[in-house]
């Protein structure tokens, strides 16, 4: 009966150990690659979620600014009691309700703006400070719109409703339904520019879908 030599047994053992070592290295490499791919996929999902939220909040902020730049409607005005009406003039009541209406709108904008800024901060954490730069023009124009509301409130304190100063402040504040409303056009364009910068993170080629 044939018996393998001791030397042959040693070679077989070394070969077997080598195969086991190679298998271990392959397994470890596969595991490391799998972990890296999992982390990359997880980061991609986080960036996509942050970008999606940021775009949504930018739309809501744009809408809030548009509403805030409209004239105060009757349903937004306070109803005064007979006693108050007896001791105030119509002009005084109009100015008071006008101021209250726009201050309420500023509060509404502040709430939406806080969510937008939170979404912008989340995007900044994931993609870097360039996220701030992408939406910087939009932020500045939103601030311009809010400043126009504040200017109008200042004018209301010192001038009657039919004064030229109030009319001028209204003309600067109120958004036009026509395409000649420069501020509305600029705010909308700036928001779209910010969204375009996020298209790669949103797996899209166009802001239109």
C-alpha cells in the first residue's frame, strides 16, 4: 500500500493553509468593501433626504413671502366693538388692523423661515458650506421682502391711509400679478438656482422633474 511521504504531507498542509489564508483575505476584503458600499449608500440616502427637504421648505418660504406681499383682506382684520368705534376714527382703526395683519404675516414667515434654515443647516452638514452659497441670493431677497413689510409698518405709524407716503410704501411692498414684479421674479429665480445646484443629490436632471 502506498503511503505519502512526510515531505508531501507537509506540502499539502502548507497548500491547504495557504488556501485558507487566501479565503480569509478575500472574505475580509469583501466585508470591508461591503461596509464601504453600505456607508456610501447610507450617505447618499441622507443627502437625498436633506436635499428633498430643503427644496420643499424653499418652496414653502417662497409661497409665504408671496402671501405676505398681498394687501390685507377683510377677513384678516379685527372686528372692533361699538365702544372702540366710538372712541377711534375709521382711519385709526384701519391703521391698527393693517399693522396687526402684517405683523401676523411676519410671524408666519418667521415660522416657515425657521424650518427652511434648519433644512439648510442639515444640507450644509452633509454637502458642505457650498449649500449656504447656493441659497444665499434667495436668502438675501427674502430679507429684502421682509424689510419692505417693516418699512410699510413704520410708515403706517406716522401717516394717514390716503397719504402719498403710505401709497408709495404699498407700491414698493405689494406683489404684482403681472410679470413686471421685479422682486417676485428675482426671488423665484434665486430659489430655482438653489434647487438646480441640488439636482445631482436629487437624482434629477431638471427642476421641472
